[in-house]
């Protein structure tokens, strides 16, 4: 066969297959590479979320069975309701975890979407299964230790699950819904819910158990904040100064921190004339605050500095080791 004709047949066949496989045209190498990159990122993220939720489930289960359940202590929120009903009625806790949280899962589907609701439902079922099947020893009968460490492991479990993109306590979903409906803050609603829970616990159990349960709730909420917000405390700093170039060089050179420069105008002149200036924004840790203030004072003591607390950050230079100076 003529080589030219053979090549034409092969190429025509290949084009026909490509059209069937790619009706809108064969994607470019860039699109294929981007899809592959997005797939790898999603896979890593989902695997990380899965591990966080699994660890959170085991931590919360250990808090339940190793401390709270055998001593009739409760917590706030949906977990507190489950523990309270289990202590009063004797219904197994794993059944109550699903029953109490089911309305919150449905509400989460309406507020947060299908993906969130599915992850939350699976996490709650995983928690119920772990409580039902996995044996945990009763660590201590000391009331204070039960309250503190039961709250610690329960709060850590809830926090890790939240970091994984799911919840095993649906109270915050209800708080979000009610805050939107009644124009109140989420914190106020959570406090009101917990006041009701602890009041009922004082009536059905005892005032002493209710008071210890409040300690459990405080320990759990503080641990939850610690897990979600991280170990370090970050501060966003905005600096307005006529010596912005020197301050920028100091931040980068001595503190090893990245900066963002905004173009702005000063409106404080007595004659009403605005002056163009660079506004510096950077993020530092709490431990670096004193050094930052010292370096700025060396350059311009009257620089205008605005500081704001930041719960957590991602990317940039902030989590890299700062330069020694």
C-alpha cells in the first residue's frame, strides 16, 4: 500500500476516535495538567479530612466512654442532650447520638449544602458505631478529673471533625439557622441552649453534677477553640508612616516577614491637602510583637500602628522560620 495512503487512513481513524472521545475537541496539555493537579489536590485534601474526622471520632468516643458516660456527666450542645437523655432514661448513647443529631443534619443540608450534610451524617454514624463497638476503659472516678479530661477529649474530637469539614455536634448548625432568623449572634444562641440543658440536668440529675458538667463544657469549648484556631496567635498589623520604605526593609530583612503595600492618602494635614503614602500590612506572631514595636520605634516613634487578632492563616511566609536578629 502507498505509504501516504496508509498514513492518511491511520490519521483519519485517530481523528475519528478523538472526536468520539472528545466531542468538543481534544483538551490541551495545559487543561489535562490542570485537571491532574486539581485531582491530586482534592485527593490529598479529602484524605487529610478523612484522617482528621476518624481521629476526632475516636477522641470524642474516648471522652464519652472513658470519662463522662460512666459518671453521668454531660456536656453542652447536642452531645450534652444525648448524654442527659442516656443518664435519665437508660437508652444507649449510640442510638441517641444519631437520633438527636438527625434534625441538625437535615437542617445542615438546607443551610450548608449536600456535601456538608453527607460528611456530617457519616461522621455522626461513625461516632455512634465507635461508641457502640469500641471498648474504652473507665479511666477515673474522680469528679474533677472526669469533668476536665472528659471535656478535653470531647472538645478535641469535635474540633478535629470540624477541621475535617464535618460536625459531630449539630448545635452550631441550629445556632446559625436561628441567628439568621432572629438576627441574633451565634454565641448568644449557643449560651441560651446550654443554659436550658444544664438547668434540666440540675433538675433530673443533681445540682452538683450540673456544676461539674459546666466545667466539662468549659474544658470542651476551650479545647475546641485550641484545635480549630491553632497553637500560635497571629496578629495582623497595619502601619502608616512617612518612613514606610525603611519599615518595609526592616520587616523583610530583620523579622523575615512578608509585607503587602497599599497605596493610600493621608487626610490628617491641617491645610486639608492629602499626601500620598504607602500603607504596610503584615502578619506576625504574638511573640514577635515586642520586637516589631521596638524596630518601628527606632525608625519613627510616631508611626500609626493598627493591630487585629487573627485566628489562623494559610500560605505566605508567616509559618516559615523568621530571620534571627
